C-alpha cells in the first residue's frame, strides 16, 4: 500500500498522539520515524519518570504558563485539556498520581517507558503502520497542497499530512529541526529557534567546587543592570560550568533574551524564609552558645556543608573562626553572603542540553482549534515544532498531547471521517474518578492511593424460607470441627497464659524476660524427644 489517508512525520509524543487520533476516526495512518524506535525523547522527561501533565483543569489558568502562546493554547486546551489527557491515558492503562508542584506522573511502579509502551500498544491496536529508521528528505507540494513525502526508501502518497518533527533540543534524540525547513518552503513564518529549559553557564569558578550540590527552597532573582526582572522559587543544582535544576532552567530562556541587553546577575537567596534583620537576630541568639566551635561547623545547622566554605569566603571570614566571638559586622557580612549569594550568567548551555526549543512555526500561521496550516489546506502541525513552550512541570508534554490530538483529529475530519465520540464526553467523570484514587500525601511525598469498595454481585432471589431459591431445598453441609486456636483456649486466672492441657495441647507461654529459659526448655524438650525416638527404634 503506497498511499495513506494521513501521514504523520515524527514519532515523538505529539506524532504518536496525532496518529492514534486519526486512526481512531477510521483513517488509514502511516507514522514515519527516523530513529530506530518511537518516543526516544519521551524517555528523558521528568528525569526518566515522565511528568506527562500539569494538574490544572482550568484551560485559562493552565494556558498562562505558555507565555506569549497563552491565547493560542487556551483555545486548544478547551478542545483537549487536562481532563481529556488523564482520561485518555487511564484508558491505556496509565494512571496518574499528583506530586509536588501539581506535577502528574504515572502511578508508582511505572515510568516514561510505561507511557511509551502504552502508546505503542494503542498504535498496534489501531492498525497504524509504523516505519522506523525511515528518514524523510522532503515534501512534494504541487497545486497548493502536499501530495507525497520523499524518503530515502522512496516516495509515499498521502491525502493529509501532520508535521510533528520536534524542535532542535537534544539533537542526539533526532530533533534536528527538519520540520522548520519544510514549513518554510510552503510559506510559513519561522520564529528563530532558541534553547529553552537548559543549564546556564556562569563566570564564577566556585560553581565547579559546588558541582552536584542540590539546593531546595531557594529564591532566584534575575537582575538586568541592577534592576530585578524575574523571580522564581524552587530548587536548583550546581554544575561545573554554572547552574542547572528545574528553577534555574526555567529562567534560561529569559536569560538568553536579556544577555544582549546588558549585565545580568542571578541572586540565590539561600534562606528566603528569613529577612535580613530576623536572620541577624537568630545568629545573635545562637552563636554565643557555640563558644569556640569553628564557624564551618556552626553553620551546618543552616546550610549544606558543601557550600559553607564558599559562603565563609564571600563573607571575608575564616572557616576556623570561633562562632561565639563574631562581631556584629561579621554576622551582618555572613547574612549578606547567604542572602545575596550570586552568580553571573554568561551564556546558555545550548541546544545540546536543552529540554525544549523556544521558537518555531509562527502561531499566526496555525489554526488554534485544528492545528491546520493557514498556507496549505492539508498540512497540520503538532508538538515542539510550534512556537509554544512552557516551564517545567508537565506544560510542554501537555502541549504535545493537545496539539497532536487536534492535528490528527482535524486531518481525519478533512477527509470526511467523523469523530467516534466527543473527547470530553466521559473525560470529566474519568478525571473525577482519577482524583479520587490519587491523593497527594499530606507531607507531599508518596501519594496515598484510595480504592473504592469492590462492587457487589447480583443478589440471589430469596426462597420461601428466606434462603436463596437455588439452595432453598438443600441442607447446609456439616461444618468440620476445628481445633481451637491458641488464643481460644481456656486461660488461667490472670488471663495471660493458656491452661496447659486444657484442650489437649499447648505449652505454657513463657514470660517475655525469660528468653534464655525458654531456649533451654526447647532444647531440653528436643533432647528428650530424640531419646524417646531412639528407644522406640
């Protein structure tokens, strides 16, 4: 078969979702992937656990996370949003659990491989033809529409086409920006691709000294020429070249935009819960009691030990200085070093380490409700190829699921296929059921799972004597007499030990403190049994 109704180019999350939806509606679908397997990049998300959505059912609120693409994504999310996403994956056997920061992950015991496997099973069940290790070289457009795709193995005809080739981030996974060239050739505007959600290189040499250190509950403030322009709260890590981690990487795209405009400084408030005056007052209370304890040990109550030498140097003090003899000026310098701990961004780590690409096909050239290209009637876009990106926490995968679903659905509808059932018909009830089963743990750690009571089977019809009709004439089978268990045996007056021999067996229970005696009793008893056995033989 050399012709298909819908041809999807790109086997990432958006491409798989587009192919599935088109196949659900009855279209013959071909999915082309240049890697040897589908969903390779999906395995990198959420540090391998696949943070596949963000728990915000309100489309307007969720869309705000997409920045300049908020208006576009709000319309798309109203068609296929969080509830529909959760219901879809639940139908595939992937249940969602919520963790800190409204992040949704697969249930315990599953990771990104479970999500990819579920999508592959659905593709197979829907008879989607998947050609892996098939690199597309271009699109053949004539007469104002796309006619066929050109691969290394030959040409394949199609009636509708979905481009889901991804951006340029993590090129090792196959995201090399091929779709930008093809979209540009058919007249679409391409916003300059830039790395987003990536590590930030910094000037300070102490970053290498702190390599691998993870900081939680810190406040990051970005300054441009001395003026604050962005602020985030969360966690970050140090790398040999600079800073990384969720919160720092979320600021990367903003840092990249502002670098040409002036001098940047990234302030890391190590103790955001205390203002400067309260922090100094705390040191005034605690340090005198430390006496001659070296400062490097006294600060371990407040900071990770790895960062203490750097903080002490920045404060102009020595690690061996006695904590109890610090002057008010020393304490103020120490507090400033912790509250104003700063690094100087110089550049971004680049596409090689970026999780997401900012830029791509201009949203002005795409219908937000159908993902249809406004330049070519039978071309649709999905996923990271679009100029849509959000922060960490499930936003970007949600954009892939949403745009992929709409692109596949619209491609099939263009060819006259009808939706089997509205996507949102059972989504709300499924989402409610899901929320009743995955409840955030009070301490925000492992989720507590609640299961509904098992459904009771149909009741048997009552007979004339109150028993079921099936067994109304049967006599109940005699029950076998069971020997009383230890706790059922008669007890002594104190109620603690069973009466020895009262029911034909059982030895008196020894007191808890008489363990040695109990061992001796057992050993003596065993020896006696062996002697008896020898006499009998």
